[in-house]
């Protein structure tokens, strides 16, 4: 019987190699380039650096009814 890992392999947003996402989604760490951030910081990093994912920041807000989308700079 194999030992279960306490992480899931994902693509590092910085170097594109395998990184480790903890199963509780608390952090993302890459042993190749040293990327090591909380999951929230990981999401912001992706949203700022990969245009196709910039809309995911909206998932971290409440209702957006009556609000404009704003800019990524407002999330800093």
C-alpha cells in the first residue's frame, strides 16, 4: 500500500515546473525556483501575471452587483 501525499502536484506559475499544493489549499511551494506562497497569494500572482486568469479575482469578492470591475491594482 502506498503512502498518501499531503500535497497535489500543480504547475508552478513562475517556472512552469511541478509545484506542490497542500491538500488543505493553504500553500503552494516549488522546489525548483523557490516559489512559496499562501494559496491566496498564489491566486493573486496568477491573476497579475497570466491575463487569461485575471477574472478569477472576482471569485474573492462578495456581490459585484452595481460595481464596476475595477483593476488588478485595486487588489494590492
